C-alpha cells in the first residue's frame, strides 16, 4: 500500500473514488497550481493525522494534548494551551484574511487548518461527547468553518487598520503623482 505522505502524480480518479476526492480534483482544476497545493496540504495533513490513530485517535480521546483545540464555551476550552495558541494564530492571520479577496480567504483558512494538522504532535479540533465524557474530532470541514468564523469575529479594529493603510497608500500615491507632475513628468 502506498503511503499518503509520498507525492503522487496527478491522474484522474478511479471510478470508485470517494466524493471528497472527486471534489478535490475539481477544485484543483479550477485553481492555480500553488493554490491547489494549499488545498492538498490541508487534505493530506488531515488524512495523515487520521492515519496516526493509534497515537492520536480522532474519537474517544480521553485527554487532549497541548496542541489540540477544544471546541465549545467551557472554562476548560478558554484556558487550554491549544486554544491559547489557536487564538494567537487567529489574531496573527486576521489582517491577512480580511485583506484577501473572496477566493483567497478560503486559501488562508485552509492554510491555517493545515498548519494545525502538521504540528508535532498534530493538533485536532475536539468537541466533548456528552454521552461518553470523552472528546471526538469535529472533522476538517467543521474545523475550516470554525477557523473562518474566528477570523471574522472581532474584526472591527483590523478593518479600521486596513482602511487606514489604504488611505495612506492613496495619499502617498497622490503625493508621488503630484511630485512627478511638478517636475514636468520626469521620473525619479
């Protein structure tokens, strides 16, 4: 059996390929090669985390490790080291996310999620199962939604900073244009 960590040549999916694999191939065709690498990295990072199930199970996790992100509003989630790290990473990427185009925003989110999945030990996005009292991984799609929502929350100050940066850029551009016009159109 071929390891998922080895790169493979792009080829059409086998007839028995899952829907998510087909979706991934469609996305790959629509996007440039570099954008497709980000999507593929996220998918492979998640799959590789799932493959490590003896060490890092995705269901019935008795105790989260320091990189895990706990979903929910409990006090434990607020003070967990993985959640503190998560909040720092979100804060550090909020400007880039809000400044991105609509399509690039998804790439930023997937890149962040892939970064969590490639940590050592690999991070999981865990939710407490009320029936068992243990934690279960919420899956890649919900993790992407959680990261995207976190990047949009409390964004007022960041949006104001982006607008101030744009205003400064316009003013600088106008000043340069005025200086060029004053010099008779001669370049610098």
